[in-house]
C-alpha cells in the first residue's frame, strides 16, 4: 500500500542522512522505524501486563533525566494515567 508522509525540511534532511549512513532508501529507514516502534510498544505492553504500571516516582525520575514532561514520559511508557508523587 502506498502512503504519503509529509516531513519538515529538517526531518527530511535527517532522514536523508540516516538513509545514506545505512546505505538504504529513505523509505526503508521509515519502514524500519515503524517496525521498531511496533516492536518496542509490544514489549512495553507485555511488561506492563506482567508488572503493572511503573510508580509515579519512577516516571518522574525518568522524565527528569530525559528533560521531558512527566505526563509525556507516562504517555511514552503507555501509562494512561500519571499521578504526581505526593
């Protein structure tokens, strides 16, 4: 199935550079990225099913170390509700 994806000029240049480094077409870099994202989410889902959601303190610590908002970190981890530590 063909698909059109619009990238910014900066994203296009980053994609072009990555494709050149890997020696593949830009479309292949995108396909690999999608496959990696799906695999990563599958692993996160299995971990969450087995162990439950990470504690809010851990989410906040991870967010701080990455310099991102704790709610964004929770979203990336697939946690639907993030509650700040008391």
